[in-house]
C-alpha cells in the first residue's frame, strides 16, 4: 500500500516531547499536516510538578498550563485525544486505534518511559499506584482526598481542612527512595500525611548522592516524620477485613497503609 502524498506526520504522545516536536515541526513547515494522538486529554503541564503539587495545594486541574484543544489550535495540529494506539502497521504506514486507522507519512513516538512494576503477591497488588502522568496524579489526589480524618474528610480545595489538626493522618507507603520517591515523601509529609518509605538500598538516593549528602537528606525528612524501612522490599500487598492495605516486608513485617505508591524507576 502506498502512502497518500498528503499523509500527515503523526506524533504519538502529548507530553513535553510530543508537543515540542509539534511546535518545532510547525516552525520549519507552516503548512505541514500534523496529527497528534494521545491516550489522555493532551493537556500541557509540567511533569516535575506532579511530585510537589500537594504541599502547594494544587489540584490536577490547577497543574494544567494549557488545555489540549488550545495547544492544538496554537500549533495548528489535529489532536486525537483519549485515543489509545493498539498497534502500528509499518507496511501500510498506519497507526491503528480503537477509533480507527490513521495514515502517516512519518511517525514520531513520544510516549515517554513507563514506570517499573516489580512483581508482587497479594490480592491488592493491582491497587499499587504510580504517578507518571496527570491522570495518575488525579487518581492519587482523589484517593488522598477520600482519606478519613477525625476532623472529617480532607479536601485539598479547602485550605482550612489542610490547616486542621489531623489525629489520624493518611498512611502512604512509598516503594522507592530514589529522586521521585523522596520528592513524594517530602510533599506528602509536608502536607500532613504519615509516610513510610521502603527501599532495598541502605540510604535514600544511594545511587545519586555521596553518603554524607544522602544521610543529610534522610535526616531532613526524618524531621518531617518520614519513617524509613531501608534494606527491604515489599513482597506482597493485601486488603484486610477492614479494607486497609497490608504490605508484607521480609521477616514477615507488616505495614498498614491506606495507599501504596510505587516510585521505582521514576
């Protein structure tokens, strides 16, 4: 099958790489047809803000810098939002999705990396969260907002709730003491949540920082109330009869949590 002469450049992915590719192509070729396909809304946001938005009291909607439809109009591209690509037919030069097949002249893959999901046992292993996109953050944000406190249900839209004393803070178990895991630990603890960090390394950011700097970071997070379970990994995640999440560590140590967040490989 020959490609149509007017087949567009198709970009898969609406993150920073995808939108930057669209913008730079438009600068070089004002009349080039460009189609951007993304599984999410296509909204433009700063991904690093995902791990420090809670302390800044930012809702998912407040993290959006430019809505996807507005970005598409600005760059003169066709945006196919909420469209998940199932396969690429290289012979026919088509991108196949549940919404149909789309011809391309040239194809750019800008989907980014996927979080590492370590093998775990337990009936709640599938409920372990990772925050690698705005949609992931929205799910995480809603689960945090639904955590019950003795002062009522916390609402990140209401500053008075954030300032209220929390007698039973939401216990979040973070898997991974790397850069993103430590950022989330800081963000959650600064927001009043109880945080436990589990990592097989002997100290946080062990692969990135010298020992003195690593221990200084650990000490600073200690002061915010972060609990460390270093030299350990989560073996299984289960729901108990009361609906709490129970994470099993080596030595049959049990950790009770409301949310388990995996930041391994992020």
